[in-house]
C-alpha cells in the first residue's frame, strides 16, 4: 500500500477557542472515518511556571494564539470537513 503524503496546514480560530476547535475537528474526523488522511491536530503550547503568593503555579501559554495546526492530506472529503468546522 502506498503512503499518503501529508502536509502541515494552519487553521484560523477565534483566540481562546483553540481547544474547542481541536476537539470538534477530531470528533468530525472520527465520525467521517478520515483517520487515514489526518495525522494529527496540534495546538503549540509551552508550560510557564509563575510564583504567586509563594506558590509555584504552572500555566500553558499558546505560541500562536488563534491558530490550530493540522497535518493531513487534503484528499476527497477531508478539505470539506475541515472547512465546515473552521
């Protein structure tokens, strides 16, 4: 079986709603059985540690607020499913 070449794509989302967009994309990909065409959906984040009131608090900060990264092959129905949820 031949390997499907996948590329990285950037999806714009409302800032602060990246996790919701990722969840909805993954749900639609599973529902339409497109797991062969979509490798991964990412939100690039980093952990930041802050000290507040003497306690060390960890927090996740987005590298690119308002964007979700997708590694996929836009074949057939994949592009349509992504655009609907965009």
